C-alpha cells in the first residue's frame, strides 16, 4: 500500500480521532483551553502526525489537506464537550488555510452542527509549515478574525521566519516550543530568552503559552518568570474530551499547579494536600469568560 | 439478492430513523436497543452489516466493542460499523485492531454512512440517490 492509499483508506473508514490537552493560566490555575491533537491507529501511517505533516512526508499535498480537514472535523465533533470549559485550540496546516475558501462552508456547517461559536476556536498555525506569502495569509487571517476566530503561532522559535510570522499574523497567542522549556530551571540563558520573548510578545499584544512542561521544576521556573500560560504532560497527557469534563480531570490539572504555587508562595497557598479535592470542586466552577 | 442490516442504538428514535432511511426492496433492517437483543439477532439471522453505537447504556462502557468481538467470533462474515457520540482515540484504536470496517464519530452525515454501507456490499436508497 502506498502512503497515499493508506491515508485515503483510513480517512474513508473514519479512523481519525482526537485527544485533548489542557492549557493552564499560571497565575490562577484556571484552564484557558484545550489543544486537540490528531490520533490515528497504531502501526499505520497515521500513528505519528509527523509521518504525514512533517517535512519528510511522502503523502500528496491535496491528501494532506483532506486529512487536515478531517482532523479539524474530528476536533469540532469531540471538542464540543469542552467548549463550556475553555477555548478549543485546533491545528490547521498553512496549506489548508491558504485554500480556506474551499473548506470554509464545510467548517461553518461543522461548527453549527457541533454548537461551537467561532469565538471559542483558536486556530494554531505551526511555524514548521511556513509560507512564502505571509501577507496573503495575513489577509486570510483578518477575514477569519472578523468571524470571531483567534490564532496561535505554534512551535515558536523553531523556524527562521518566526519573527516575520509574529509581525504579519498578529496572533493572540504564541506557543513557545518545548525545546526552550526543557530543563529551563538549569539554564540561565533559556530563562533570559523565554522572559525576553514573553515581554516582546506582550508588547505586540500576544500572550505566551509555554509548551512541553513536564515537571515541577520547569513549572516553578515558568511561574517565577511570570509566563502567562503553559501546557504539557505535567498537567496531564492528551486524553479523550470526555475525560476532561470529569472531576478526576480537575484534580489532575490542579494538583501540580497547587504544588508549584505552594513552593513559590508558601504563605499564600493551601498547605494541606487533603484540601485539594475540596478546592478542585470549588475551582471546577471557575468563570472561564 | 437480499441483505439484512442490524442497527443497534439505545436511542430508539435514531435506530428507527436510520431503519426508515436504509430499508429498501432488497434490504431488510432489523433494530435492537441493547447488546443482549443484538446478540440474539446475530445468532439467529444472517446479518450483512452490523451498525452499532459504541456506548449503549449511557455509561462509560464500550458495549459496541463487545458486540464487534461477538460478531467476529460468531458470524465472521458480518461487517461492522461502529459509531460514537464521544470520540475517544483509545476506543478508535481498539475498534481498528479488532477489525471494525468503519469507525465514525457523531454527528455522521447520512451520505457518508450510506456510502460506507454501500461499500460493504449492501445497496441502499441513499447511496443510489447519491452515487
């Protein structure tokens, strides 16, 4: 089976699903939103998004777009459960955005069917997939922004064109690549870089989200640096949408945040681990507006 | 040639709505609202396509996967389409591994569903209207 025929077969048979990972506001511990991530069956070409969307992909461009659209559709179908709790961060390939007129009605219909307002959707654009026509993309984004969509520049810091994208696309969010977060507690240079990028983004009207937070030390460092938001395995591995609506999920998210808060400000945060479940029950009713 | 399609959904309205849409001169559609009734039909009838919801009792269980396994063991010629209103990569993974022909996260467009049934060898009104 060729890469194209394998993707086509899996798409036709519906074997594309999505998992979600929470994004946390570090000052309050509130969930800001959930990023949807494509999941395909193990041992197939869809088992790793990099096989299809990565630079070495052997899949035809038009099929990548079809898969991208199927992933967006799956994100909306499952993500509707999470919209009452936060924004829905959905990855869309630049190539799909550049041809958005072909898909716009389809997306609109999907949003209507799923009961998701465009204002609840943040479209993530990866820096890994660049365009030579940032002005054209900027115009497309402006039109979508008028409908209510917001944007995040994903994997920021990886590509050479990052600043150009930041300038032209005016994203509401900038997601700092995990490479800058890994071991940040041990690197004064990473800390200086992350703090400077955050300050620059704030001046430009974008909020920074640190990606790939995996332990208390990294989280603590980011909180000490006043980074607005974060996501990563430390707050929970990607899970089905339904999982994140449960009380268990609230605990999963809040526990690491409380631990870091307590270490950072011992006098201001709860001392007793036992109070966690009580607090999470209260915090599950956070105003998310 | 005549075909039998079994629809399993705990929402009777959905099951009967689909029955009305898929039934035709050569296609008989049977319905069941729970796994016990579905297994009884699978044992006694020669079903071409089993179209089942995954969560049949409204709990977190995945009874549709159990039906898939039952069909694979007892009537291996029956093709299985699973649907769910609660997309879950882990369930999708299992459905694929266990040999489901199709896995759909709801809402599913009717033309997509009818095309899937058509691809499994069962003609139906919808696929004939929209080739």
